[in-house]
């Protein structure tokens, strides 16, 4: 007897009936950049359609995120160069641009969407690394974790529902959990960047945040060749109290994402990073790919691999593309 699986694909209605998953707007999180000193948004050349925001335009963007029913908005701060120092102190201060952005967004949207904060020092250090350096230029893991705790508490004070430690320091999740609890922020969640790789796909992001990076981050971010290490790092973060774990980048690490999803008792996020975004936008601009279909397919593949939520720069526009792809 000839088996005919194509019977499940004969019409749009049949395909809708037999479809295994559909990506919901509530699964999408919009990364957003707030830059000190702006009065109007500024385009990011390497990320067409993405902008650095003023406080006013950021508030409007957050309102759009809430109105669209998205899962949340993740904020990154872009300070003045003069405010950067060796320890990233402007990322911790209440009057720093990221904490002012968090306060403004929370005042705008309240609990209508989830307000998230990137908990890392790289945007705020004059050397561009994710933490405090020793005298010989290495990352001091434990001194950096102390700064992350201060940063997470300041972000919670500013109104963040979720803090996102992304620096890949050992022990960061447990320390931040203890620091938040001691400060009375027992309801603030931790989204742990658990499997974050030293990826070339982060390039446009460094343009977006005005990175001052000197050297690279291979001593603390993961080797792209390592799959099992992503699982090990995730298990450690779960044991330390992470409420959500994340794989970054997403699209080129679907094997790691599937491994993490298979073992995780907590929700799993994936970050469709700036390089993934820029490559699709560049190819679409040249007419080489169908932009809307490839955006929808890329997001579907990330969720199919096991992500419960996706950080994507297309979060506001993607629901329409996804809906069209399901016809």
C-alpha cells in the first residue's frame, strides 16, 4: 500500500488543521536601545529599521509593544562616551541611561507587558568587556559578579520585571538571586543567558550600543564548536535559580537550543541576534530572498527547535508575516 502523507497538505484549511505549532505574538520579545542625550530616534546603519531611542520614543515603542500583545521588551543602554569607565558604573547608577529608560518604560506600560533589562557591563565600560578587568587585562569573574548584583538590584529598583545577566560569569545567577531577594525584589525574575557563544553574529549589535570593545570575549563566552558545554552551562544556571534560560545566537545554534529545551524544567528563550537580522535584511534589500516569508520561517524554526520565547528585532512586524505564512 502506498502511504500518502501529502493528504495532510492538500488545502490551506488542511494545513492549518494539521500544523504542529504556530508562533504567537506573546512569545516574541523586542530588544530596544535607549541612548543618552537623544531627542529623536537615530537609525542604526548596520541594522536597517532598528533605531537608538530617546526616552520619549522609547516610551512610545514600549506602548506599541504592549498594544501588540507581545511578550515583552528588553532594554539596552547606550551612554555618552564620557560616562564610561573601567567598572561600568553608569550602568548601575539610578541616573544612568538604562535605569532611566527602565523607569520611563515601566511608568508608560505598567504590567501590560514584561519589562526586561540587560544586566551586563559591556555597554558601560571604556574597554568594552562585560566586567571588571585585572591589572593584566583579564576578566575578574568574582569582582564582576559583585557588580552584576548591584546592577540587577538597581534595575529592579527602576522597575524591571526581569533582569537578564548576559556576561557568562560563573556563579552570576545565584549571586543575583540572593542580591535581589536581600533587597526585597523576590518577585523579579532572572532570564539567564545560559548558553551564549563568542559569536561573529553579534557584530551589528556592537554598532548599536557604541561598543568600546578591545580584544574579544572568548575567555568567558562559549566556543562555537562546543555543543555539550551549552547544556552544562544551562544546568548550572537552573541549579542556581534561573527562572528562564536562553541560547544566544538562535538560528545557527538550533542543535544547542533543542538540547537545552529537552532538559529544561523552566521556560527556554532564544535570541535572534543582530547578525541574523542584518543578513536577512541585506539579502531582502537586494531581492535575493522573500523577506516576509524568510522572517516567518526563521522564527518558526527557532520555536520548532524548542524556544518558548524569542528575542527578535522583528517582534512588532513578525506577527503579520507569521499569520500570512500560515495561510
